[in-house]
């Protein structure tokens, strides 16, 4: 369904945005003559250094092609043949990666229901009973999403508490950071505070939803694991041959805090939208707005006319909950126009 | 190992080339506002139409991210749990995809030794003995590469003969077309002649080695198979969220025969190189030059000084065979300079 | 932990019983000279005929080595690369097969919470939303267990209702029949009534828990699926070379209704045990007794002294629920002695 | 194809033999009352002790259900996601396990052609070039078969030499010992000499082909690997619930050297057969007879009439090579009758 040209702004996903001009320029700037393939180039060296600058000297970064790829490569590092992943039942790896966890990793997802998409230490402890029982998949990794699929954000202390219980039980901590930038922007901390400093072992750092064309990083903080990434990335179909163009995108995001600039803007637009909803009768927020996502509950009589003009998805159609996403390119005018239309729909 | 700036041209791989300007422009041109993700956009519709124009009305095209991805998605369509693929022992799927066939597809590769990288009908027949025997992996797909990993090219009649024996035995025919454009350019035929018209069931159409940034297509000619591609592409980590930028690359290649222009040029540069080798003492061609690859055998005394100045790989170090690849951006001057250096090395 | 020789009867599992004498005799009787391996023998032909006699002329039976094997081979027949199984969250395939579903089948288990281990049609409908969405594992099979892991039993009409909603949605129905005999004995119907006649497509028929040494059958009722079993059985490590000894066990069970004799006896012993619990203070049944399993809730002060004398497991230790199983070899005296000890423990 | 009752002895496979009486008695003797399932019984403890007595104190034995299962469980212990196995191209894991290596293990088999089924150190070295190259499956295990699929036998020194080159390269050594007993009997050494003492890391010890009903052991000599076996055995469908009956078979074989008695007898019958072939015109041995297998090359005019009376298989029909196997129950009269018929067929 193409967007109605009269209402060109999508609130369906930060994936609907295009490429940030600075990132497109970085791609063009890398298009100079020949360069070795598969990462043996200077753009990739620069990216690797920027990962270390950002996440600390033990961090090893590996560029991949998409978020599901970052998850699968990162998780595969830590999972044997009879292992399981503990995650929220709303986790992207559990719900929207077409069974890649089961098929590519071959492991069980031990999902935990949550209200806000966030795992708690007690959730993890509740899934450890089977450790040592050979009839049962063995929990080996805890995977959390930051920001979560519900737009909520873990504080550094919350992640550290999860890391503690995870490591005490002999498991490792994975973080799906497709929107890690939005979390750090919301928390007003640096990226290291919610990853390296909080005890994460392996995570993905998302670029695509934050203005890149197609670029994500797998970042490995446990040095015993990094050697396997090149093999797993190649086998998992996540190795770009003309790698310089992927690395250049990630380096652009990590230069002059472009990642924060884009994410803060997107977050601010979500907050603007949420704020503007406050006085719309019949519309309420389903989750606190802690990133670039607004989950709102509204009656079908409001939602349906809006859906004829704007791209967005129901999150839970039965409950009347929709998800509205903002992006680096969402303008205040986009939001205000949208709010106007919401008001009109609610008033009808 | 970075390229010596004095000798900036790589002969190691067509992957070392950058992005063709027309394709980079197509990417920029697609960067206009928002668009639905995952292929529900007008750039992707255009790409799908161009696939039908090029390969016939039954052809369904699906954009993916790299060549190994195109192979795995295309093959997965045709392979059950206890199946096998018959292919040349030099096939990329057998040698350079880090075991993706075995791990992601879970199937056996029944490899056949060949002199020139090309399967013959008799090779296929020789691998069918186990059909029906429950102790043995069941051949279900024949996979050929066009042009082959050794730079040789199947004629349309050769492919048709393979298709005939393949289909008679109840198997399906897959073609790894990472360099399909080079084959059609060499054969001076259209792309349909070596795919649809020759009886191929599923193939990959490569963009990346022919001037794209990162773009390949899985093309399905058997209509009973196409419905599964979106699921397999998603699960295999080959679905781009900002799909329009992948589709735009492929459409650019399929517009005004850019694919042929690039491939013909690369082929011509390989021929120029091969021709120039004729009078170099001690250097001989290991395979006929039928695309953009030159396989040459030369003594280490010649190869080693060249390797200090140019990027290229040994194919078979013990035999003294090297692979030199040309690309859309290789110039006659690049070739002539290289030939000069080869002459000098051989004269020392 | 060996059983205390003073209390030699185990109530932990019907797997703790030995081999029924008739079945052991059948094994010995098959030990006469040589016979072709892998099923090409007369004992296996007899077994195959008995399967048809029991389940109808379209039924094709394949002997395998254990219950998890029967499940994996049967399910693999019906599952593609991006499929999912809908099952109760207490299903053996979900809880106690060490992740075989995820690793060997490579599919997602869409588990549904239930009170009594039984899926209902509405449960299945509630898991079909993702059909056709390429981001989501595609439900392809519904799997039910008869009797369930909680000792409850589906009536033929309940299975037929499940089959109807399953088939309407284009899915197939699998039944884990590790204790199918106990169900038919409880329902006082023949085995066909709860399988073939109720619309099941593929099921396992358990022998081991009902007096065999190690023997289960995969039974395929959908004729389009049977051809794949020999390959999947071989690949899944479930093919016995000296097959006659497995087939002979299954034939013995299917001769003179030995299956029913064993199962009815075990069921009767469970009923005797449950009946005897009625007047034990503090002890209650957690589920209705509809087979050879008694789930009882009792205080730790009662459970712990019993556990020092008898082998049995907690099902839910926090809730104080234990599982007591009876078998073909459980005697009324065993039950009465056990009840005596329960009474004594409860009186302390 | 049932055996012609006039010629009841099969020379097709040692799997065509029945169960040795001592082993059947051991099964019956274990059928006394209840016992814990899954190996927590005294018969299994006895088996584990006998493994240590036979193979040394570091050996840990795990009973499984068949030879392919022993291979898959043993190999899975040592293989990661992007690994490969180096083996002879005649290896059972490569040829007759229906692709289990590729599907269940997910790894590549790097097969080496051999004349006699035996790998040499140089064969292993020839497959190590790709170590460290992320485009290539990484050799991690060398797997040899003792006795080989061609009936030949490695000496302890030959295995030690293979172990040395394997370990030097950082790989591990696996041995498929489906007919390990025949090898030790032929070599007149104990079982430890060709396993523990020769540097093997993990191996299978076959019972079924040597008189058991269905029983094999996975034996782990590298103590760092043993902890994973229970999980892998369960997940790989190789865990018997009524384990005592499997353990009892293996213990019987390991008691009073029954394994050697059976294997020596079978070997002697093969030698008797081979010796008797010496003066048959047109019949020659294809491989030296070093176990219970005779590979003979004979013209179709001899083979075909024999095949109408006896069960046996062509090994290479084009070459006219057949495989004749003897077993614990082959009598001198069986061999002599068979030789008579061979003489008659050759004389026609």
C-alpha cells in the first residue's frame, strides 16, 4: 500500500525513513577506486576503531547487514546445540524474525510474559530450574532489547542487575540494540553506559533505524568470543563483499555523535506526539514514551479514518492499541499535522 | 593489506571495484521521503516488473543482499530434509560459503570433479544411483554456476542439456548467477537465453560484482515455488528493511542494459589482459577466457614481485595458478600497466 | 538414586517397569537364524499388517526406537523450513525432549497455556493470526498428546473438533500417542476411534510405556506423506538395523489386545490409588484421573517421608504437586502398601 | 526380498544375524521388577564400570541405540557451527547415514579418496589449507572407521600417527567403531590399544553387529567433553528410557571377552571364505581380508546365480565387486556350502 502523496509521512516504522544525508555522503565518499573486499579496507579499520572509542578497548565491532543478522550472529557466538535463550515474549527474536532463532540457531526461546517488554532479574531466575536436567534445553543466554519492542528503556542499573543474575547463573547477556541509540539519547548517557559498563557480553548496535541505508554492528565485549564472528558472519549470510560501504555508514553514525543527534530528534518527536495526545478524548498511552515509539490505545472510530491517511500498524488490534514510530526525518510539522488529524478523527 | 597507492588497481576480485555512478545515483534518487519497508514500495514494484521484462512473464524476482544469500534462499526453495545438491567441486556453494549449505540448508553437496568448472549431463547421471535408497541423501537439485568459478561459460545449449537430464530424473535446476551478466555478455545473448529459455528453475542474478553496492536477485521461474521466498528470505537474514535502496540498484542495472555495458567492458578488459599475456615467456592460461576472469599459470619468480604491487590471489599455489579479475571500472591503461609489470617481472 | 530394596515398586514412571513377559517371548521367538536388516523381514511385514488392521487400510506404520523419535519423525513429515507447531505448553515435545523440536525440526513451538493439558479449538484459532505474514513462523501442525502429560484424555469428539479447525486452517494434526493405549482403554474405545476416525493425520503409537522394551510406531494416515518416512527415520537415527526385534514387540502388543490388557490394568491401578486418596487429609487430586497417572497435591510434610521410600517426582514443587504413575506390572498390593504409607505420612 | 528358505544364511551383513544367546539372557535377567529410567539404574552403573575397565579410568561410556546414533552423538561433542570433519570418502557417516552429518550436525564432510578405506596422515594434512579462512568450513575433527567400511584394519601405530597429526593441527580424533571388536580381534590386541592408547578422543563401540539386539556405546576419552553427552544423547533421540536393557547388552559383550569371542569367530569365517575363493577361477579379492568382510570381484555370470540364492550386496556393481559379511553365527558349514555354490557358479 503506497503512502497517499497528500500525507507523505509514515508513522509506521523508523524503517520507512530514508537515509540521512551525512550517511549517504559517507557512502559516496567511499566510492573512490578499488578496495579490498570483506573488510580488509581502511573504512572498516576506521569503523573498528570507532567501536573501541565508543564502547571501550575490549570492544570488537563487526559490521553486518540487518538487525536480525546482528541478533543471529551475536547469539550464535554464545549458544551450543542444546541451549536456550531467556527473553521477553515480546522480543523481536521471538516474534518477528520468521523463526530464525529456532532454525538458524537451533535453540529454544524461553519466553517470559512482561507488561512493558522489560525482563526483570526474577524473570530470569524463574527460568533456571532445568539447568543440569538432560531432558530440558539449557538456558545459556539472556537476551534483552534496548529500547524494547514496546518503546520502553532499561536504565543502566536495571541492565546491571540483569547482568548480575545472568552471570551468577553462568549464562551470558545479549542485548538487541536495534534502537540502542534511542535508549542512550533518552537516558542522556553515552552508549557505553548501557552496554559495556552494565555488564552486557554481546550486543547489536543498530544503524538502519537511525538513518543508515543498511548497516548494523555486532559488538563483542567478551574477548573469548570474538574470534568466531568472522566465520559465523560469513556462514550466516551477513558478510558484505563491498564492506567499505557498510563500515562507512556506521562510522558516520559514530562521528560527531550523529547517532545521538538522530535518535534525540526522533525521541523528541515521539514526545511531542505523546504530549499532543494528552487532551484527545478516548486516546490513551499504552506504555510510557521512553524512545521514538508511541503506543496508544484508541477506539476504532478514531483509528480507522487515520489509517486511511497514514501508514501505521496495530500492535494489538483487539485491544485497540497502535504503534506510532518517529524517525530522524520526522518534523514538528509532520507531528502537528498528524495530531490535527487525530483530533479531527476523535471529534467526529 | 591496503593497496599500494602507487598501484591502485586491484586484479583480485570484481568485488574490489566500487559502485557504478549510475547505480549510486539511483540510490540517491530513491532517498526521497518515506516509503514502506520490506518491499512494499514503488522502487521494488519497478524492479519486479523489470525482472519480468528481462526473464519472461513467469519470472518472479526477489531482491536480496549478497550472492551467498541468493544461493541459500534459492536453493532452500527446492530442498527437503534429506536431499542433496549435485554440483561441481569448484562451486562457490561448496567451497567459499563457510558451510552455509550444510548448516543453513542441512543438505549434502554431491560434488563432481571437473576440469573447467562446468558440469556435464553425464556428471549428473553419475550421481543418481542412490535415488530411492533411504540410507542415502537424495539428489533433488543440480546447481551450476554461470559464469563458473573458473571463468568459463556454459552455452545455452549446454544448460538446456543439463536441464533435460535434471528434469528427466525428477530434480530441479539451480543456477548461481553471481556473474550471469558476464556470461550473457560473452555469449552475446540476452539474459533470458541462458536462464528461462534454457530450462533453469531458480537462479540468482548478481549485481554486486557488476557495479552495484550490495544487491542480488533470486529469480524463480517455477511458479509453484515463489510463494515460499518471502518467508525464506526473511528467515535467512536476507530481507532489507529499507528495500527500496536494494531494488533501485537492481533496476538501474536492468535499465538501458547497464548490466551488459558493465559486463562487456569487464570481459573486454580480461580479454585484453589475456591477449597481452600471449608473448610473456613462462606464463600460460589455465582456462579459456570466457568472461572477466583470467586464470594464468606463472612461475613464482614472476608472481611474487607482482604480488608486492598488485592485489590478486593464488587459485592453486602449488600449481602456480593465479586468478586475475577485471571489473566495470578496469581501464585499458590499468591492464596495460599491469601487462608492463608482468613483462618486466618475467624478464628479470 | 536406587530404589530402596524394601520398597521396590516405583510410582515415578511407567518407564520404570520392565518388559511384559509376552513381549520378551516375542523377542526371543524372533531370534531364529538370519533375517534381512532395516525392516525387509517378515516380522516387520506382520507389524505393518497389524497396523492396517488396527488403524484402517490407509494407515502405514513405521517402527522406531523411542517416543521422542516417533514425535520427531512424525512431525518432520509435515513441517517446512519456516513452520511452527501449535501445542499445549505442557506438551512433551515442548518440555522434555531437550530442544529436539527446535534443533532437529528447526521450528518454533507456539505453546498455549492450558489447565488440563488439553488444547481446545479456540486455542488453535488464537495462534493463527500470523498466517501469511513473512516475519512470523507459519503454523503448519497442531500437536496434541493423548493421554496428555497431565493424565487427562481427549474424547473422540474433542479430537474431531480439533481436527476440524486444524484442517480448515490448512494445518495438519499430529498426535503424540506415547500413552495412546491408556486413552483408548479409559475411553473403552478402539485405537482407531481416537486417531483415524477422529481426523488425525500422523501419530505415534507408544509401546515402551505399555510393556515393550523399546518400541514405538509412527503411523501415517495421510497417504501423501508416507513416502518420506524411511528417509526421515534413517536420518533421525531411529532406524533399527535388526528391525525384526522392534517389530516383534509392536506386533505382540497388537495381538490379542495385549495393549488394552496392559493399559486397562495400569489405569485401574491409578484409579485404585486415586480412590484410596479420598480420605487422606491434606491430599487432593490436581487433575481428574483418566489414565495411569495420578496428580496429587500434598503438603511437604507428607511428600518428603514418602520420597525417602518411593521413587516419584514433583511435577510442580512450589505447588506441592506430585505425579504418580502406574504400569502394567503395578499390583493392587503395591497400591495398597503405598496408600498405607501415604496414610501414615499424613497422620504424622 | 526374503531369504530363500533353502539357503537361510545371509552373507549380506552382520546385521542380518540375530542376537547372541548370552546377550538375550542378559536382557531377560535384567527384567526383574522396576528400575529407574534413563540410566539411573545398577545395570548402567555396571556398564559404565566395564567401560572404564576396558578403556581406562578416564573413559566415560554412554549407551545409545544404533551406530549412526553413536556417530552423531560422539561427533556433535566436538563440532561447532562452522566446522568440518575430515574422513575417507567411503566413511559410513559420508555415505550411508542419509545426510545426518549435514542435517543433524550441520557440518561439511571433507572427504578424501582412499584405496582401502584408510586415511593417512598426509590425507589429513592435505585438507588443512583453509584453517583460519572465514570463507571456508573449519576442519575440527578427523573421523576414521575401525574396521573400515572396506574391511581393512588400522594398526595401533597407524592410528597413533593419525592422532599425532590431528592433534598437532588442533583437531580432535573420532573413531567409528561399529566393528571395533573385529579390529581388535584381528590385531590380537585389546580394545584399549586401538583407542585410548592410540590417541583417540571419542569413539563408538559397536554391539549390534557383534551379537547385540540394539546397543552401541559412545566412549569419551577427553574428560572435558563428557558433560555434554547426556544432553546431546537426549536431543539426538538416542536415549533409551528402559536403559537397563541396553546397558545389559553392552555389559554382556564386555564380560568374559564375549566381544572378542564373537568377533574372532566372524573374522575366522571371513578368512575361511576368502581362503576358499583362492582357487575359484575369475574371482579375486578386492581388499585384504582383515576382519569379517570379504570384498570380492567376480563376473556377473558368477554373481547373478549366487544372488538368486543368497542375500548379499554389490559394493560396486560396475566393477563387479561384492561384499560378503560373516557374523558371530556364521558356521563353517555355511561358508563351505556357500563356497560350493560359488565353485558351481564359476564352473558354469
